[in-house]
């Protein structure tokens, strides 16, 4: 990774006619220096069981090497060939919707012995074939891997074994999961029912945890095979993705990214986002912060959009803005899915860097400017190190539990995560992500904890201890409510963290016309509002600072947000899903209390600031304008040089930024 990688996914197998030489010529012109191949075309490489043909791979590798373009080779295991299903129809995943049907990708049972046999064979055949090729710099195992809701009889049997190993006895399971309810008690291992139809959220959440472990184990298995063949100068990565809401939105429900990332040399990710007038950069920042946090290191953006959908075709300047936004978050590679627009099948209208005519276009022309700048500035921007003092704690267990018990209006865990993360982003507060078992809490001065609904006693006690040592924590509503088996704690809520937060509650309601008032809103023209859910908080002493109270004829006696001094630190508790502006006020107050409010926070969205330190020890500051209006700001740091224009920037000087523009200042 001695240079910034600028790449595309390239599928010669999809091309309507032979144009490899022309594609490479255009790639070179655009500054493309890496392509990603092979992860989607198993049936081309193994047209019949045991018959292998890697001629298209060889042709691409040879041509790319001759052109000086690197290649990342994917294991083609996420889309299975027709012959496998014809011979072994049971490799298709059985889900709660019934047996699978052939056609789409990601439809197999990743635990099925027959699938694993064929998957191992194609991995070994392909990787051993390409490992010695000088064009190959790394490998991607599978693609956007998940468990695909596999829940057939063989998976249920594995789950029973998992439960027996983890909990030891049925008596313990019945007690921990409350299975006496509705006669769900299990009195014999042979009677253990399929979990597909369970009404028990604890059991359902444990099955989801088990399914995520299937993904972790599957990916580790693939990595172990690839590692047998890879050269010391090659890496192995995975293309992780996120909860999908028409774009990358939040924590992935089907994968524990922190656990799954362990065997990989470098984390890889795909990030898709709204565009045009809806482009904010939040998804780029969220996905980048997550990917960087998985291994506390730089990462690869293996997929992001060039054109994609008609409502995503970027405005002039946005492609450049986005490319440098990825780098500013710590990416060492920006790769587009994909090079060319496909001429048939499901993704016909998911357009690549080239449109269907495969000719230059305005998006491609803008990509050429990015390629030139990446090449010119690679030494300055490669491997930027980020040292954040704020972390957001996220949890797959809390996410799953809240899928069982959503907010009254249907919103879920990721809605709470994004409500809090988005406001930090807009205030230019840079974040890492951590998980509840994190062992390096003291690296951060402020930890933000959205809706940590299901969590172990030990994790909450660590947070209390972190606070007592001088840390600052912001909890949202629904934190600490249940233990890690989604069983509600019998103490006054919010349970263990009540000690640090200094509040209790036993009532929670769905707000209807409830406002917010208090010292947070002093001098504000408008009062705040509560959306979806609220807890009626009672401070345990007069020392607890009430930041906001509810405006309501009956609920007005209760606190809505509080701060409590605990040991040498503070704990802030937010009792409801506040509107975005009110959430921002609470978080700003916490950032200030933690001593983290500085020069970058004098700017706010649409002006976004990101900072890193390069290999030479120079501080690199990125200033992004996520708007259609020209912006200016006063540069508050020591004199520096703007890298894109090569102009000097003086401390206290006014710096203009074009609409959808970027400035990069080296200090």
C-alpha cells in the first residue's frame, strides 16, 4: 500500500464485445491503477462440476500487468452456478419464508457441507492459479457476505449444539430465556423446536447472534484457505456492507463486523449514499469511520457509486468531493462499482463509470481529474492516521433486540444511532466506533452510547468505571434496559448505569405533542420536540443537573435530559428520541463539557472538516462544502499549503470553497 489506489470493478465476462485494450487505455487515461475482478462469475470459471476455465482471468491479469494496473481477485463464492443447484438443490438456504429459489445471488446455506466442498474447491483452484501472477496485490473473500437468513433443519441442529455448549443445560436456558411463558419451556434436547416461529425475543435474538457467528466462521474459513497460497506481499480483505435503505445506512444486522474483521489483513467496505441535492457526506463518513475502527487502521473502499441510478448521477464536482471525502476518513483506496454499465439483467440501470455506450462522459472526465490528483498527492495522503477522542458505541445485540421491540412508530436501533452520529458529524466532531466489550475505553474523552438496549452487566460496569476515572458518557433512552439475553432487568431503570447517570424511571410513553424546554434552550427561538418515545426521568438528588424537561400538562414534572457528576467524570442521559436540533444541543453540551470543543467546531455543516496525519508527520486538513452554494471560512491554524491549488494559506486568512468543492491544507 505504497500509493493511493483508484479503482473499478471490471468484469470482462459481462462485456457485450471485446474491448479489453480500449478499456485499459481509458483506465490509464483516468488514472485507474487497480481493478477488482472475479467475485461474481463462478459459473464462467467452472461451467460444469470439476471443469475449470480461467482463461478470462488470465487474459485480464496479463493485460493489466502489462499496463501497470494492479488486480484484486475475489473468491467467486457468493453466486452459485446452475449445475450445483441442479445436482444438490438442498444447498439453497431455507429461510422463514421457505425453501430458496435459484436465480439471485446470495441464496445458499453457507453452512451446507456440499456448498462448502464446492466453495473450497473453486477457491483453491482459482487462488493457486493466480497467486504467483505479478499483477495480483490482494484477494477479496466472497462479497458482502451475510448469513442470508439461513434457518433450515441443519442450521437448527447446529444452533442446538451451540446452545448446549454455551449454556450447558436446558434448565439454564429455560431460566435465562424465560421459556415458561406461553408454555415455551423445553424439557428435552430432542424437543428443541425450530426458532423460526419463536415469539420469545430472547431466543430469537440468540439465534440471530448465532447466525452472525456463522458469517464470522465462514469468512475466517475462507481466509485460512487463501492464506495458504497468498504471497507475503499480498493482502486479504472482505467487502463489508451496511444496513441497506436504498443506500448504506447503519450497523449491519447480519454481521458482527468487529468479530468478522479479525482474520483480515485490511478491512474493505462498500459505501453507497444519496446524491445530487441530497448529498451530505454522512454515509461516507459513517461507513469510513466504521471500516477504519474495525482494525484501527486504514481501509479500502472497494465499492462506491460513480453514476448508479438516475437520481444518483452526480452533479459536477461531487465525484471529486466524494473521492477526497473517503481519503479524509482514512481510506487508502476508492473503487467504483463498476467500470462499465451492464447491458442486460437485474443491474442494467445501475450505471458504472462508463455509460452504456462505453464512451467518455462528464462523470468519466471528472474521474480523470481525481486520478491525476491521487497520483500527484499520493505521498501526502496515503495512510493518513486519525486520532479521535470521541467514540460511538454500537452493538449488534442491541440492534437485534430492538428489532423485536421497535419504537412505537416503527423506528429501530439504527435510527437512534444515526440521529446521534449525524449530529456529531454536522458539528465536525470526528468519531471512532467501538463495541461494548472494547478494552480501550480510556483512549476516548467522550463515549456516545445510542440505545444500548441489550448488554451485559460487565459492559455497563466498565462504562461506570470509565466515567468514574474521568470519562464522559452520553447515553440515549433504552440503554441498559435488558441483559445480554434480552431479559429486562428487575432494578429501577436504567439499571446499572443509574448509579453514574443519577436518574431513574419506571414509566415510558409515546409522546404526542410533547415539547422540550430548559437550560439547553436558553436563548433559542424555538423549543424542542420529542419524537416516537420518551422516558419519564426522575433525578435521584439535587446534584443532578436537569438539562431539559418535557413540556406537557402531565409529563412536565419529569426530566428529559440530565447530566450527573460521577467520580471524576460525567454521565449525560437523554430520555427520548429528540428532534435533530435538540439532540445536537445535548451532544454539543457534552462535547464542551469534555473539553473537546475547538476550532473545527466553529464551522458546521455544510462545511465539513476532517483531519489526519501523514507519514511525514504533517497534519492534513480537509475542508468540504456539501452544498450548492459557495462558502468561505477563516483558516484558524498555522500557515499551510493548499495541496490541490498549491497555494499558500495564512492563519486568519479567508478561504473560499466552490459549491461541492474541497480544500486540502497541509500544515
